C-alpha cells in the first residue's frame, strides 16, 4: 500500500482550457435574442430578462430604481401579497435588480412550474399598477435606509469618488438623495415604464425540452420591445474631496480616475493584470504593504469598474483618521514602484496562478458561466473574450505590466477622504 507524504503539497496543475459553454440562440417574435443553456441537470430554471431601463435613461433622479422595484408590488389583477404568495407556492423566486445601464428581472422556478410562474412575471411586465400606497411605503423605507447609509463614511466616500470622476449630474456620478425621493410621483413611474422598459436580451438556464422552450418563448410578448434613442451625457469631472467628520474614529479613503474600457485589446489585458498585482487579491502589493507591514487597515483593494458607456478605477480602504494621509502616500508609492521596477517572475507567477485559478473556480456552475456570456453580449465583446484574456495572462511578461502601470499614474488621481 502506498503511503501519502502529507508534508508535501500535491503538484499544481494549471488548466489550459479556458473555453465556456456556449448557449443556443433563439429569436423572439420582436427580434430580441434569447440565449439558452439547457445542459443543467437540476430540475430548476432561471429566466433573466434584461431591459434597457437603468439609471442612464431616467429623466428624474431615482425613477429607474422605484419603477423597477414597484413592478412586483401589484398589477391590475393581483396585489403585492398575492404575487408573492403565488410565486412562493410554485417554488419560485423573483429578483429585480436596477443598475446604471440595465434592469434585470430574474425568475427562478421549478422546471415543472416555469410556465405558471412566468405567467405571473408577464403580468408584472404588462400590467403594473404602481399602487400609490405601495409607492409611499417604498419611499419611506428607502429614505430611512438612505439616512443610515449617509452616516457611514464608506458609503459617502464611494458616492463622492464617482461624483468627482464623472460629475454630480452625470448618471454614473449622481446619487439619489432625500429631496429626489420626495419629488418622485406615481405618474413618473408609469411614464418611465412605458417609454423606457425596452427588452435588450433574455437568458435561460434549465433543462427544458424543445416544446417547453417554444412555450416559454411564445409567452414573451412583442410589446416588451419599444426601443428609443439613448441619451448622451457630458462627463464633467470634479476635484479631490475632503469631508471632515471630527467625531468619526474611522476615515474612508478612495483614489480614482477614468480607466480603459472593457475590451479584447492586449492593452486592456495588461491593465487587468497590473490592477490585480497592485490591489486585486489578498496577496497584492497594497495588502502586503498597507495591511500586513504597516498595519494601517484590515483591507485595501483596487478595482477596474466597467459600465456600458465608461469605466473607472478605484482604490479604497478604511483606516484610522490619523493614518489616512500616510495610507494615501503608501498607495502612490506602490503605484510608482510598479512603474519604475519590473515585477519578479516569482511574484508574477503567484499572481497569475491566483487570477486564472479564481476565474476557473468561478465557472464551476452553469449559472456563473451564463453570467459571463451575458457580460460579453452586453459589452459587445467577442465570444472567445475570456479565452483570449486567460491566454494573454498566462503569457504576460513583467515588461508588459510595467508598461500598463505607466497609464495608471498617480499624478491625476482624484482623492476622496471622508472622516
């Protein structure tokens, strides 16, 4: 019998297969594409409808949020309690998420009940009542949450950095405040819904037969597609912000600027790896320096944040007030070191393995694969985007990372400090 030597770790093998399962594509009667992943073994189905109705399109602050969240609060036939009860009885679950660019309506259901559950969702999307009392309660709850969040330095710092990068009147830089909530009326929601809830695409995950697929597709009405021209907004960047909070022990710091948009380019792939090494994972430069060596924070990160029409880079941490200035200096120091010195092959190998391994771990379910395929569709990327990214990361050199670091100079970084 062979005895395992447990003092030695098993050999590390990095997979070279970065391909993702590809969906079947169906055309709805209105020309919108539905992407279906039918290899799922479990008897569950997820149907996600993507609408071009995010914050980008709203004529009045907060209208997109309240319109999307009010969809499940009643129709001409059912009130909010009846809707929740029926979906729950069918073993289903409904999620409605509003973002900067899109609103997603996701239905989770047992396979045998998908038609009955979808019938409820279609009713929400065709006959929403936007009940006045439900809206009043939702505005009240939202306002209470807003007051709590505005007392948190981390929330305020994150809002302020977006505002400073894009401008307070830009959809990506603005934030809903109490005065905006007060101005929202029921008629605003109905008008926005009729004008703006345009179906961009649909994604289905579930082991449906051809006949079941046909029935689901046939239930999605043509009226869900009524596209209008997109608005255009000028980015008006601000300047660094200091929001003193003398009574606060903690200070939240954010450093940010615009960055490269998500794309298939080698330049972008280099930038992704530079960000990863700087502050994208637990073993990053920022974590080693500012957390482990200096003990200035429990956690610090850097991230490239991509929206459909722009992208921005943010470095963030929560520190004691007296350490805020020093933490900012150390952040800029680490950026400059990556600009001036080549990353060692050992550090690059560790970062690369973590990046690729994490990505492969994320794709352990068909649901996560579908999410990545959805992103390639929304961002207009090629079908082999992730394969190209992983292959590039596997071969990236220290010189390429140094070159990418040059475009992330700290001289034009906008600084936000709250606390």
